[in-house]
C-alpha cells in the first residue's frame, strides 16, 4: 500500500480543513506515493524516535506534533535536529503529522483526554479559533487535592502544577484542552467551569486564571501521548476493513523533556 492510502482514510476522519490557520499539518517529509509496510505512531518526531523507526524497519512515521514547527534556515548536519531530517531522508521514511485537526475532530484528542478523566455530558468548548476542547462534569464532586492525585495517577505523571485562589473547594464542572491551551481560559470561565486541564501554562496567564477564581491543572504537553494507542487502534481497524498489508508499531520512546526532582 501507499502512504496516500492511509492519509486519505485519515483525512476522512480528521479533515485538513479543521486545522487552525498556519498549522503545518499533513505531509512533512517524503512522498505520498511511497510504498509502505510498517508505520511508527508517535506523539513527537525526535532524533531518538527516528532511530526507533529505523531500528524497527518502519518506512513511515505518523505523528501528532509536526516535525517542523519552524522553517529550517540551513541544513548544517552538525545540528542534531538537521541531522534527524537527513536520517529521515536517507532511510526513505515518509513523515505525516496531524495536529489541530486531530485536536478538533469529534472522537479525537480532546475526546480521548476527556474520556480518560471520566467527563460525562461532554460539550464542545468553542473558542475564537474553533472547537478546540471539551467540557463536562465529573460523576461526583472532588477536592482539588484529590483530583490532582487522580490526574497524576491516570496520566502517570511525576508532578503536576496546580493554580487556584482557594485549595479547599471542590470541583465538578471541568474543561480540557490538550497541549498549550492556556490562552483559551476566558472561554472556560465563560462556561462557568470549576476547573481547567491543559498544559504549558504561562506564568502571568496563571496569575490571570487565579484572579478569575479558576482552578487549573497543568498536566503538561506530554499527556497527548494518549494519541499513540488511540491512533494505532484506528489504523488497525482500517487495516482490517481495507485489508491493508501493513504493520502498526507504537513508539516506546519517552519524548517528555521534563523531569521532576
């Protein structure tokens, strides 16, 4: 089968038109007409992920985060990131990324995260950029401290940053946006949510959230690795339906750059 076969099927599920303007999704490196036999599914494309793909004989990498967020000014191969691009090309690997279109689509990233934390009565969180997140309610009220412990366990986190003007209150109505969603907190406040789960909250934005009385759980960006088993499940389902002769490999590399001591 060709790269185009799986990307066409994927884009029926999460059309490119759903992506935010300027988001560098789709084909990153390679050729849509390339014949493929083994796909590595990953959150990020990093040098050690490319090494993993080469070691496993994968000729396609499907990622959530685009491999090139910023334009490359030169191809100086003494720079690790540039060498990674060269390794991708030398080993005839095609890279395809689905970012905000996967975040936005029904049954995509933010549904997976909302389901993981047990939200019910889910509703789209409408922002100026589109329906980027979800909000709903927990089955019962829970304290901020206990919910923090739950999130750490559920997402296997070493630590979690919590923002609140009062750590004694209980929460039940919760919004979630995977990745860097802090800028959308006014929309969360407008929905009268008690709490907001997202990642990479900027320091001064944290002050603004606190002043609004919103409890925020910064779980980091890496919780989006939930896409690895979820996308693999989708691809295996399509493989059976279409009788594709391919193998799906789930990346085992930890691409989280942060450690807590």
